[in-house]
């Protein structure tokens, strides 16, 4: 904030409007931006570059989570709207006013506290496969289940995050059929967190033999060779052994087979 303090002192001591029009950035633009920052509050400015064409704002929500908003000002601002970069569940509408943009950002953050709480709770209690580093704008999760199954979950309405979400199930055909059956028959409790509903629904799933199987223990999702889930190329262990019911990366299986062939040829 040293630059902001020095910049504020300069503007307070000098009438910037009397500077030559050829000065870049223009005196009028600097003065206009300065007045907007006064209205917004300098305490919300996290960063601003020396040319004042890139400004990062930061606000804390009710749970002390930080939300950043970056605006990139064009050379002819305020006659052209700035470029907005923000990680929000809904987009911020374009505006010629920084004050309006920051106010929109604050409103969106305030309106979606339940959504952030809901997804944070889900990330904390479930085994999230994707995205690896969830953003506030991402309303979906791929969640690991037992027996090498998984579900893709997406919140339909960001303002009503505790409603029953849309899901897609992945795994062997018979297991997906069993999981889909209990999902369709289950009662959804909007007063409970998402993870509690999911654990209740998938904890006891009857199979073809009417035996109860627990799908909430996702401790066997890694490849049985390299003990990781996702490789650098994005590959996941989708090859399932019928004997041990463990998953393997195709790449790992290929490397093992190549090693065994090489070993046999040497012997």
C-alpha cells in the first residue's frame, strides 16, 4: 500500500487537472480514478500497478473468506468499460464505473454465502476428485465413491444450494444401476448439508443379492501400482481388475508389462 499512500499525498498536494494533457496516464483519468477509489475505500485496494491501469480489490465475507476482484482499465477509461476478472458464481455486469463494479461484486458475495458454506463443507467431508483446486465460480464436484465408482454433482441454483443437486454416476454398469436406484428413491432433506444427504443415501446400497454395500468409503480409488489417482497427463485408474477389484492406470499396466517382458528376455 506504499504506492497508494504516496499517490494519495501527491494528489492532495497538487491540482492534477493543471498538468499537461500529453501526460500519460492522463491527468483527467488519474483524477477520476482517484475520486472513485475514495468512494470505494482505499482499504479495499489490495494492489495497483504504477500506471494505474490494473487494480486488485479484496473483500472479506462473513466467514472471513477473501474474494478478489481485478479490473483492467483501458487507456480511454472512463469512456470505455474496464475488463473485469472475478471468481464469482454469477458474472459481474459491465459498467463504466469502478464503484458500480465493486458494489456488484460485494452484493454477489453477500448473496451467495450459503453456496460458499455448502461447497466448503462438501470439500471438507467428501473425497473430491475434480476439480483439484475448486474455484468459487465452479458449482460442480466429481466425488469418489467405493468400488471404483464416482458421481458428478452440480448445484442447479446457486441461491438455493441445499436443494437436491443434479448428478451423474460412473462405474460398472451393475453398480451404477444400484446407485441410481437408491438415489431416485431417496428423500432429500434440504435442512441438512449436502455431504450428510449423500452419506445417508449411499452408505447402505443393496446389490443384486440384496446385500447392503457401503459406497461412502473411498479409500481404494488410487492406482494399485503407483498409488496415485491422476497422472500428469490427466489419466485416472479406469482399468478395473475382476479378481482384486482394484483400479489401474493403463500407462502403469503398460510399463509393468514392458518391464516383465524385458526381465524375461534378459533371463
